[in-house]
């Protein structure tokens, strides 16, 4: 089922670049960025997609990317905090048009280095670990993604996402451990909780007040009470708050409810090489697998934003900026909900938003909520 496309600026059949660029312009406007910034960031996105940017949406996706359910190589997110406009982020796979994973990674690395030259920041942290994540014959679901956090003034902050399974799934843990060691975080690996997988390692590059190394862990069959105990920050978030977020985001009905489909993720952020413990913790819930449709997810997200003292209005406007379809006609427009904690900063709620450039995931068939059934 194709997406209900909105307001593409180009006549005729849209291209991947014009479609996602139009979405990004409208999201930037929702966040209060200037027209110049909206145009600048749409152009950056188009350049990041390379030759895939001019690919017609009448053609299949340039690759079966792991980045989104419909293989669009772009994902948006809005990060909310109290008393401020949400921050817009865009995640992109620069090598999405490459013929194989090795070339995909090389193209992504070239794109990041071009950004570093343009915005005058160093790639030293990435260079220190590149051989671990971009070997000559890589394995796994992806090679390199980059995320831009869009700020006023047209100069974004950059995050690079790397694949710990690049040298084989059996080497994921040792790859992460070696990367942390090279980056100076000698005690970090032992500070994290047990996990069922290591899907991503991310590096902050560019103008960050405290650049982070972030390790993402996956947790199968997660329950709310287990999720509440996964932070290793000191001091860290209240376990009761984490448990409440888990239940509200996942829509679980009892203490025994587990996330048996797509696993929950946690992110452990390290900033101080002298510290054993992480300075940040994020809990990610893959809500698209635990709701019937996006209207349910939107209600959960709105509830969570209100609970944390945040304005939910921009989220409604963001969904309208992405698609004309009704939320109840599909699931996955909001793919994840996340609660982020960082030392010295208020908690943030992040909504991850799908482009749906190629397809809309049909609603899930799930057992009805007994409370709703009685209404």
C-alpha cells in the first residue's frame, strides 16, 4: 500500500530526494526553524542521498535498507523537552545506492568526511575505529548511517551509527569492547547490563558540548520491571519512572506482559573517559509492533508528552507534515518512543517518524484491549 503523499514541491512523479526533502522542510517549520534553515537542511539531505536522491518513487527502493520498514533510507525524529520547541533530527543512509555493503560503507564514510570539511569538525573518533566497523568484506544489516540534529543557523550536529556485527554477529561484543577501549572508555563495557544483542555504536562528531560514545543494546522478551533496572547512570532515573514509561509506551496490561516481537533497546552514553559509569541512558520502545495502528500510538505519545510537561501539539503537526493518510489506516508512522536521560539535563521524550515513501505498513491484528471492548 503506497503512502498518501503530501505537498511534494516537484511537478510530476516525485523523486526520493524531493519527497523526503519536502517532508523535512515542513518538519523544520513545525520546529520553528527559519525558511533559510529549512531549505539548507533539505539540500543537505538531498546531497547525503547521492544519486539515490533523483531516483523516482515509481521505482523500488534503491536498496532493502534496514533503516525503515518500507526501506526508505531516511527517518525523522522529534526530540521533546519541557518549555522548548522540539529538536528535529534526520537519519540517513548515505550509501543507500551502492551495489554492496562494502561500497555502501565507503560511500557513507566519504559523505561524513565531506560534512566534516564543510562544517570544520574532526573525524578523529571515527577514524580510530573505522577498521572495526568498515572491514573489506562487511557482514550484517547495514554499514554506516548518519544523523543530523538540526539547529538554527544551518550547521547541524552530527552522529554516526556503526554496525558491531560488521565482522560477524559472533564478534559483536568484542568489537564494541575494542572500540570503547580505543576511544579511551576502558571501563565502559563492563559497566553496561547484560544484553541479547549490540545493534549500534554511535559517535557524536562536530560541535557538541559533551561528545558521546553511545552503545545500543537489545533486550528480548522485555518486561516493565526488568526495563526499570537497566540504567547504569549514577545518579540515574527513578526506576518507577522508567517502568511507567515502558507500560505507557508499549501499552502493556499486566506485569507479566513481555515484548515478544521486536525487542526493546537501551542506549548507554559515555562522555567522561575517567568515569566507569555512563552519563546517559535511553529506553527505546518499538511501538509499531505493540499497537493496532498509529492512532493508538499517537494517543500513547500524547499522554507521555503531557506527563513529562511537554507540548504535544508539534507532534500532531509533524504527522500532518509527513502524510495525508489517517493514523488508523496504518502502523509505523511513529516507529519508536524513547525516554532519554543525561546528567545535567531534563529528561527528553523522542518520537521516531517514518517517511513512508514507498509503502504504509497495514494495521496489526491484535487482541482487543478488554477495557476498550467494554466501552
